[in-house]
C-alpha cells in the first residue's frame, strides 16, 4: 500500500454536485492498494499514520499526532499512486490492485484507522471520479509505502 499523507486545515470530497465528505483540521490520506498488499500492510500503515507526530506543539515543533490534537482523517482511494512511468509517456497502472482485491483492503484500512483513532473516518467514494479540495497546512506532505518501511 502506498499513501500520500497531507496535514490539512480542512479537506473535502465531492462527486458530481454532491459533497460526499469533509473534515476540519487533520489528515487527508490518498490510498493506493497494490496487487500484493494484504491486511498486514493496512495495519502497519494505520498504526504509523495515527501515531505520526506531524502537528505542532506549543513550541511550534512537530511533536503531536492526529490523536493528540483530536484531528479528523479523510481517506480517498487513488489507484494512480501505483503508476509506472518507466516506458513511454502514458502511465501504466498494472501494479494497482483490481477492485475485487482493493475494495476489501481499502475498507479494512479505514476500519484499522477508526479503531486507533477511536472515531469515524471520512471517506471518498471508491472508484468514483472525485473532486478533492484541501487546504494543506504547512505544507506538510509525506509519502509512505508499506513495502518500504523506512
């Protein structure tokens, strides 16, 4: 699994004319599921993300987690995170998991985050064409890959 984690002042997802989800201060997580991912990838990422100290403390240092600030999380599926640009100019998405595998892992990841956060997580609509709006706070943007656990 690959994620782009963005610290946000606010974020929302719209499908067509409908506002699907919105959050205030917290994290926007763009989640890509790869064909060889499993529940252990989801568990590791969920734990890493909710404990990551990327919010400022009173001294202005990044020393607080989303849990510490009682922040919100918005998770949006994004298969394009597994794009390969090795050949030519048109990306290949062959490594991205097919929906029959990706949807259960996407839902498992959300449940894992909710368990750790102790509250509901906002989501986009899996497979839909979405408009994602955000106010990136900082900006702080971090990329994490469960296959490269740095």
